[in-house]
C-alpha cells in the first residue's frame, strides 16, 4: 500500500531525511552564527558521540531518533562553517560562497 505522500507504511526515516535536513540544517547554522570556533568544535564532538551511539535509531527508528537527527543536523551545520562547507547526501551547506560552490550564482555578464 502506498500513502498519498508516496511512502509506504513503516517506511524508514531516511526516506524523508533529505527534506528534513533541508529545513533543519539552516536553522542550526543560524543558531551557531554567534558561537566561536572552539565551542562549535565541542558541539561537533558531542554530535559525533550521539550519532555514533544512536545512528541506528535514526536509520531504523527508535527512541533516540530525534536526538540523532538533531545531532546530524547540528554536525552538518558546524561543517558548513568550515572552508568549503560540507556536502552530505548530495546536499551542500556553507556559510561563505567559495570556489566550486554549488550555491554560487553566475555573475551578470560572466558566462
């Protein structure tokens, strides 16, 4: 049976993970805007611990699914602050446009 959203009942969270990350990562980027690099690195370590401990809950569902999702989104947001940003599952986040950036827009008059 297929649901109106195209998913099947019992579909795993990863089916909607890209959509959820498109919303959550920019929110975390904004929250981290005024956080210094040392604090971001500490948060990255915390996020890695949660993902390492509960990534299976994110993939298959479980009581720590929300914690793991937020840790993943937070970790990706932290990565966006690094030179060149971060790419995950075909999606790219960065806080500064850089060479080869998929978010860069062509400049008028340049082709």
